[in-house]
C-alpha cells in the first residue's frame, strides 16, 4: 500500500504545485468600486479604483469603455489610469476591467460627453420639405431620442449616423433665417443658420370685389359706401 500511496502523493503534490504557481486557485475577479471623473469627452484620463487588478498590466489585461478598449497610463493592483477612447457614442457606458480572462463588475458607468458639432448644411437654404444633409460629428450611430430642430420646430429625419443626418425642413416656418441644432442625450450642438425660403404674401391690393352670391349684384357699382381701390 505504501508503494501505491507514494506515487499518488507525489502526483498530487506536483499538481498542487502547478496549480499554486499558475495562480489558478488564487485568481479572483477584478472589482471596480469607483471612477474619477465620472464624465468627460474622449481623451479624458480616468482613475479606476478597485481590487484585484494585478500589480502590473500583463498580457490580456484590458480596460474598456462601452466595449471599446482604452489605453492606460498607470496600472496597480488597486488603481488604474485609463484614457477614454475615441469611437464611443455620447452617453453613459460601462467601464470594465478584465484580468486573466476574468471581467470585473459592469455597473460602474462613465458618461461620454464629446461636443456635438455641425459643420455644414447642404443645401444651405430652401423651403419647407427640402431634404437637408447635416454633416458634423458625434451625432451618435443611431437616432434614439435625439432631435434636429429648425428654429423651435422639430424636423423629421430620413437617415442618421455619427457624422451625417438627413433632415426635412418642417412646415410652419415663416420665410426667415432660422438656427439648426442637433441635440443628443440632452446635449445641444452649435447653431448653424438656414434661410427658409417659403413664399409669403407681403400685401394684398383689392381692385374690385363682387358679392353677387350674397347681394345678388356687383357691390362695386351698387354699394354707395364701398371703398375699393
């Protein structure tokens, strides 16, 4: 029996040594407790505080903002400094630390607040019903609850991407120059002017009016008090 037990004990000891040195038994998922700051544009340095990040970054260790991998400038077991990457849509996104294939909690969020910018409107003017291509940045990949306004009136849209929107000049606008604004997640863009060229009536000149349907005769010639012009 002893001759059997010794090989088994030796095999178990070797397996335990491999497991212990490889960290399989000691591995624990990273955990994020807080981040600072909690909002900002791409390029913002964010300090991530938590546990089990590892003393060094190591191969395969990552920080993601909304699924996009971020670069890091400092890495410690309880603190990481990461840079908010480009390509993340505005709004709240989850921050996740992954170490050795184990992902942290995802309930800590960072609000990406890149400036929404309108660069050009094509065509630069037109009447109601005109399709206007709005070129710019940080509109978001999908429309969601975002809006385009011409003056104070919300316009319908026929296409939407992060850099281009096609909006239809709404009805109900008196011929004038109005500001076009894109709003995404309650953040408004810069304002670009758009002249709405709807036709309008400046004045009416009445030379003669007939009320034959009411009076049965031509009021111009039969109404002594008529003051036509």
